[in-house]
C-alpha cells in the first residue's frame, strides 16, 4: 500500500529540522536552547492538535554522565589504597594494615559498582542530588476523540541534543574499544579486590599486585578518557542533533499534519498524543517524569507508545524489541503492530540487534524513551533507522547535521506510523 505524503509535508519535516538548528542550535538538557526548542515545537503542535501543553520538571542534567568523573577518581583512590599495602611490609601491624587497606579498596569499589549499575545500566537517579538542579520541558499535543475515550496512542521523539562525546569525536571506533576496556577493568578490579580481601585474612596480602599493576597501566588511557568523556559547562553543548533526535520530532509533527488532512484514519474512541520529550540525553528524565505524572491515566486507557530515536536511513529501519544496556524488553504487541504497519506500507524493517556490530554497540549505547514506559508496564517499542557503520561519523558530535539524514527516510518512518493507525482503525 502506497501512502501519499505530499511534497509540502515532506519538505516541511526537513525544513523544520533546519529551522531548529539554524535558529536555536545545540540543545543540551536543561539549557535555555532546549526550552526555546520546546516552545517552537509547541507552536507547531498547536497547528494540528486540539490541545497543547508544556509540562516542566526538575532534574539534575549533569548527573547522568557526570558520574564518570566521580567513578574514575574513586577507582584511582581504590587502586592507590591497594598498591600501598607492600609499603608496610616489615611493620609490626602489617597484617592489620593490609586488611584495612584491602577493606578500603573493596568499600570504594562497592560504591563504584552501585553508581555505575544504577546510573548507567538502570538509568536511576542514584547520585543526582549531588549535582545542580535545572528545569526541562515535555511538549504534549492531543488530538482528541469525539467519542468515549477508551484508548491512548502516543507517538514521540525528544528535542534535546546530546553533550559532545569527546572520545567518540576524536577517536571514532577507538571510543568503543576504550570504553569496553574501561568496563572490563572496572568489573575485574571489583571482583579481584573482594578476593584479595578474603585472602588477606589468611596472610596472602599481595597475590594480585603484579597483575593489577600491569592491568592498571593498560587501562590508564581508558580511565583518563572516561574522566574527560564530556567537557564542562557550555563547552559540551556542540551537537546540533539532527539525526538524534530532531528527525523523530519532525516525523511526529509530520504525522500531526497528515492526520489534520486525513482524520478518518484515527481509530474510534482513541486519543492520539504527539509528544516531544525533554532531556532524553540526561537519562530519559523527561520520559520518566511523564510516565510518573500520567501513570494512572496511561494504564486506565490501555496506552501504547511508538517512540522514535535516530532516523537517518530509508533502508536500515529497525524496531527495538529489546534494549541491551538497560535490559529492557518492550511490548510484543506493539512490536507486532509496527511490523504489520511496515508490511502494509511496504517498508523494509528488521529487529535491532540482528547484526554483530549492533549487538556489541548495543551493550553500551544506552536506552530510548520507550524504556521509561516499558519499565512502568506501559506498552511501548522504539523505531530507529540508524546505520551503525556510520554512527561514528556523527553520533553525539558536531557533525550530526541535516545532511546526515537521507532523503526519503523521514517519509518512510511517517508511512509506518500512518500504517499503524490505519491497521488500528480497521
């Protein structure tokens, strides 16, 4: 089935992305530029929706990646404590001192593990309170049903842009290597420090010293790289965010424009919500705040979310049924509906993680706003069309500009969204 998307609507989506980038520029979470983008999106929603609102929320934007510096410092303190043990050989209290120093290392490493596990692998606000609080915005447009409301379908993206990833910008594929080395050494050291503490009680104080010394030497570039992962202040606000994720926001507005002309495809008893989340790049904070605020309503009306993140290709369309970093499994029902919609409009689509590179990168690539819904047991899934062989060229870098988006890619995703509603209205 061929979906007729007018040239006007097609050009509108790409022009919208250019306008945001030209008039506002990079939009790191919690910034005034992010707020300006939210207001611009609100005006666009008002042209196609029955009701539009901006919901503000408080959060700590620098906590999500700021924990990296804290972890690196703590790891070095832990290692210094561990490597200090031989200095006390010959001391009358060597046995006691070695146990104390090993205990300090283990204690610090437990704190490190809890920070990494909660902040990155679960997107929890574990140490956020220690960072400066700011404000961000979610933009919500409602296309209301004239009948009794029984269902809510949300289509969403996010309007903030990422902080520049320094390692990725300057090292490209070396970024992945250094990051994996850092994680491997981190978890190895956490495990060995616990074993070493146990051995210390039996008089084996320096079993892993030589091994950890050379491991630390190898890991120093990775640890230093993690410390300088992002720059302080506005120096990190350099990413235009065309692919990630104005592409999705433009497609959401494009859907609104299409529904304005074709209201007949809106399913009966269904409210359509067009949403642009704020501060996704700070740990999905906008999506989490939205779910928390509307949880009862979303469950009452059997809500479904079709989220989009990273649209750049008209051939590499992917559906996220599972997100490896946060171990989030999305709704099989929504996944199947997206697949059927793609089949209806003849758009090739595959499951994310099918390729080797995707599986590797997926472990450290983070999550999407759909995860905030799925973790709250709200039906959701995510669509992307990012070519992972090209992501090192632009992802979270100043090169994430409009020219990275292939012509026809936004139209292809929009067609899937339209197909989704056509199938729902049958």
